C-alpha cells in the first residue's frame, strides 16, 4: 500500500499549490489520515466486519464530512 500523497494539490482556483510549507503540511496530513484509515480498516476486519462494507462505511464518512467553516480575510474568528 502506498501512503504517498498525490503528485499535486489543486487550489480553489484550479491551479496547483506551490507553497512549500502548505505542501509539507498536506503531505503530513495525508500520511496521518492514511495510517489512521488503515488502522480502522484492520481493526474492523479483525472484529468481524466485512472488509468491503467497512470500505463503504469509511468512504461514506468522508463523503458526508461537513464543509469547512472558513474565516474571510479581515474578519476575526
């Protein structure tokens, strides 16, 4: 299994992000999420959950994540 992040991270404007610090944080977040998801899947299967069903459950969780609440520039949080 590859925990490698995607080759590029598309920005809101469709252009790939170029800021090294942002790319570093995104890569770290990707690795952490991949490791956690792998652990969740393995634990579920070890406890008797059908692997395909657990994959669907995890995908549905991601699909149902609420949109992030972003703070507009110039406004305090």
